[in-house]
C-alpha cells in the first residue's frame, strides 16, 4: 500500500495541473487563474515522478524498460520538456492533453509492474541510441498534441464559434511555428536514432525488430515529406495536421506497438 501512495499523489497532481490549465482556457469567469499555478503543480509532480522512476527503472543489474515503465519514462520526458519550454514559450496549453496521459501512465506502471532489462553492461552506443530515441518520441508526441489543439482551433474558427478556448490560445501563426519547430527537432533526433540503431544494434531487421524498424522508417518518411512540403509548398493547416498525426501514430506503433506484442501478447 505504501508503494502506491507516491504514484497516486503524483497522478493527482498531474490531473490537477491539467484541470487548472483547461480551466484557465475555457472555464474561468472574471479574473483568470495565474498562469504559474498549473505550471508549478506540474513541476512538483515531475519531482515526485523522477523519484518513482529512479526507484522502479534504475535497478542494480540494469534499467527496467518494460512497456509500462517505458510509457511512464516517456511521459516524464514529455512533461519535463513541456514545462521547461513553457517558461519561455506559450506551450503550457498542451498540458490539457498530455498531463492526464502522464497520470494514466503512472497508474499503469503501478498496476502492471513489468520487467524488461537493458543490462548495466550494455555498450554506451546502445544506451545513446535509447536516449536519442526517447527524446525523438517525446518531441514528436509534443508535436502531435500541438497538432490536435490546432485541429480544434481550426474547426472552431471555421465554424465561427470562437469561445474562451480560442481567445485564450496564442495566434494560429505562432502555434503553427511552434509545431514545425518541434517536428524539425524531432525529425533530426529520429534520424539520429535510426542511424545509431543501424550502427550499434547487430541487426535492425531481426525478426523481433523488423516491425519496429520498418514502422520507424515509415514515420521518418512521413515527417520528412511534411517538412519538405512546408519548405517547398508552404503546407499548413489541415494538411500539416494530418501528416503530423499520421507520422505520430506510425511512430507510436513502431515502439509501443512492438513492445506490447513482445511483452504482453506473445508472453500471454
């Protein structure tokens, strides 16, 4: 029971921060809540989340990268990037989507504690590959959340129903600029992850890796075409949203879909 208290408190803090972020956008009447309140709560949750990950992921004989631990780790990195970025850019509104997801990953980690070790004797190249992949997934997840908010904003503007949500968001041009900045950095990291994988993994097309490799390359193509279309033809709006979400779904299937098949379905 004691081991469950910290994850549940952390999940509640994430949910509170997400709720207050949404309340600032669409629910307040009169004087709005201070912007720093949900951000401060999220930073407190991050601190507790780091403790949980340290206890459950860094083991004496390696790193536990079981599927739900990996979910939790990716969520931590995503929220950390989001909150640090929010200190200088208007991106904290992405927390409406991402903070509840982070809370869910903690509950899943608590409910289904799996074990899939990356041994402590693993080479530095493999560890670098894992780190770069983690950062790439995290940034492209942020980009997908930004694309979802853009889709909501675009629909409300086309329907000519600009409520508090639309009024509280940054200008559409600013949001699109942030979207493509995230995608560009994420694309560079995904490229580095693929290259490092081909260098430091023995065979990226082994039976247990082939689906992950093919889907990762397909996602890389999605994002590459999107960036090329933006540069060449000025793609934006719904076209950019569709390509972003297509690349994101493919990338998530590459990593978490492969892990689910290997660690859940095949084992059971």
